[in-house]
């Protein structure tokens, strides 16, 4: 039986049963397998994929929606991948057009690598900012941040959700409530009995990724990173909005180095909602 052309292969929703195939696709493109992250994304978001008649996936991506479930206020696209053997044949473009159509008038955002940016621009995405990926072993030094931090508890959830909504501009309850199971550490910063920031560190291959990192100011962000670093023997990795130049300079002084830059892009919106001054790093670039 002849193999159907790529353009005729149906696009379908992915489920957790597709996690091994998604990890295989990551590995095929030279990315880490990242099963832990794929599992989180397929649970908290909507996965889309195209099956390869010869086995595995031709292509995949994930969309995470924020706001009211039946009428999301924002969607974040991530993990856009096409198998190497099917690359440069319009598959990624077709999958993304399907996502754009399925999301209707909902504004969208994504983090684009230099390689992927031309396709996103062709589809109508506009660059509104940049994030700098830094990684390395954190070495304490210099004046310690004078902000108290502690492990987050269940009683902190309401305050964390309020802080997150103010910074992000829309409801992310379905993400935040999954953090305790996804992350190895979730910590809060406290001043005068009030939670003024929170951050998580979650395992990704041989590193701990710091994200989300939401805080009242830079000093609080420093305190949260310092406290997370004190509870891991792994290198840290995070993606910091380049507008937070003071924090970037500080983490580099303490051993982290620039790995890459990603463009922050939007579709159907000229900017992201919320308060960027309190958004220091995303949970992952796949969730915006």
C-alpha cells in the first residue's frame, strides 16, 4: 500500500500515551528527550501531532491556554518540532496554521529560536522582546539578598495565584496548582507577612530549571534564586527577560553564562498582558 503524501496525513490531538513518541521526536532533532517536561505540557496544555505511517511522529507542538477555559485570553505555543527526515517540506507550517485556526481570535505568544523565527514571521507573529538563556553552577558571593524566603505550603496557594495573575495578566491556576508535583522545589519570598515573590526549580536532564520566577523586584528575585541554588547540587538554567539587566549581570557574576537568546513573539496582540517588571523568567519557554 503506497504511503500517503505528508499533506494528506491528518493532524490529531496528542495525549499522554504519545509521550514516548514526543520524546523520540525531541531526540531526533538533537534536543534532550525531556519526558518530564513533555508529560507536564501534555497534561496542562493541548498537544497536536501528525503520525508517521512508518511509526512515531512526523511533527508535534503544544498549546497552553490561559484564562477562562471555554474562552482563553492567551495561548502559548511551544515544542514545535518536525522529524529530521521530513524537515523543510512545509510540515511545521501546516501544523502551525492548524493551531492558528483552532485558536480563533485568541492572542498567541511563543519563544522563537533564530532558526524558527522566519517561519513565525511568515505566519504573522511579531517580535516584542527577547529572553536570554543562562546556565551554570551558581556560586554564592557578595552581599546576600536581604529578603526572607521559605518553602511554599498549601496555605500559600491563594496568595501565589494573586501575585501570579497580577504579573502574568491572566489566570494560570491550572499551571500553578501542578507546580508541587512537577518541581523539586517551590519557594516564596516574604516581607511583613506578605508573599512578594515565588519561584520553582524543576529537573531537566542534569540541570535544575528556575521558573517561573515572579517577584516584586530584582532584590526579591535574587533571594529566590539564591535560596533555590542552596538546595540543589545541579547546575541552574533559566530564561531571563533581557529587560532585567541587573538580574542578568548578577547571575553571570555568580557563575551562570549565556547559552542562547530567544525572541518573544506575539500573534493577534501587540504586547503581553500583565506586568513585565514582575515577570523575571517563565516556567519554560514552551508555556510562555
